[in-house]
C-alpha cells in the first residue's frame, strides 16, 4: 500500500493563508519520534512557545491514557500534538481541554472523512463502537498561564492486521471517503481553533462545550463499567456530564477512569 508523506508546504501555507488557522504560530513535521507529546513538553520551558503544532510521520513510543502504548506505523496514522497556554482558565476547568479536542476530532472526521464518529468518555473517538483515535492531555507547566500539551493519535490507513488491539479500527477499514492525512490534519486543526477561540471568547464558560460534547458522546445513556483510580469499580447508567466535564454514573461523578460500554447481559 502506498502511504504518501504529509504535504508539509501545504500545511504551512494553510496556517499562514487561512484566517482560522492563523490561530497557530507554526507547525513542524518530523519523520519519527518517540512521542510528540513528550517533545512538546520538553519545549514548554520556553514561555514564548504557544499554539505550536508538532506532527510525526511515525511515533515509536506514544502513550495513551493510563500509560497505554500507542504505536504508529510510518505514514499510517496521524500523530499530532499541540501546545496551548490558556491564560485565565480556572485549573478545575482544564479537564475541558481534552474534551474540546474530542469534539474537534469528531467534527473533522464526520465532515472530511464522512464516517459516523462519536465520543467515548473521556478521550476516545469511536466509529461504530471501535476506537479510531485517542487523546491525551498533559500539564507541561503550571501557573496562571499553564502550558498544556494535547496529543491525538488517529488510525488512518492501518489494515486489519496492523491494528493495535482487536477493538480498534481505522478510517480505511471504516469506509472513509477521504484518507488524505494532510487534509485530515488541516480539518482537525480548523475545528480545534474554532472551538477553542469560542471557548476563550466566552470567558471559558463550559455550557456550549458541554452541550456539544453531549451531542457527540456515545457513552451517555449506556450502561457502563468504570475502573476507578485506586482499584474501585462502578457500574451503572452514564447519565450526563457535569460542569467540570466529569461523567455522572447514576448519581456519582467520575473524574477519571477506564470506562467500558457494557452490552446487554454483561
């Protein structure tokens, strides 16, 4: 299978020539790295670096939530991280940043790849119940102007025998109408910039984000099992998300955990 490289010049022209993409200060594309998140975290010590994007053609030791490995065959995935410094955002609201990233990913996939993407709380993107993308947000520097690195790994042209786990999928396997990674990167960056800008202009109010997340979240209304930090397990119906982006399972708010959608009889 031919897997063309990202069109770096097109990406850079788009960032300088498209008003919405002027949100970003620059984009770097590298051939290979251990982790794009780790690379940007290392750069966060420079306070002048903000709204910077890093994309790798191959990622050798990427990490997902709960320290899971996220490997990327060359040019078969999108491995992208961006560094954001949300000035004036309450630290308790930082949990909305990966959720916003998920909204942007779903909107990019539904409009550009024409696949029925949905969100699994908190940070997975699904197509018909199978994981196509994962999101990881990490605090690189604290303070009144924190540096947050948000990474997304997306399966684009992986074949069935290249999938990392049986319950994963790729855009190719899901019948996407467009698997051009350059267009997908630009679509995602556009959607992220739109959402983030509106959120910032609202004074970091969460209501609009929460409504958008609810509309795209396949977890809500499902019976789920949440494996909680510390070893606890909670089972019940996922009723809603609260103002902090936590999942409400029955009457209990869950801030972090590994959530499984249960089938009838489980």
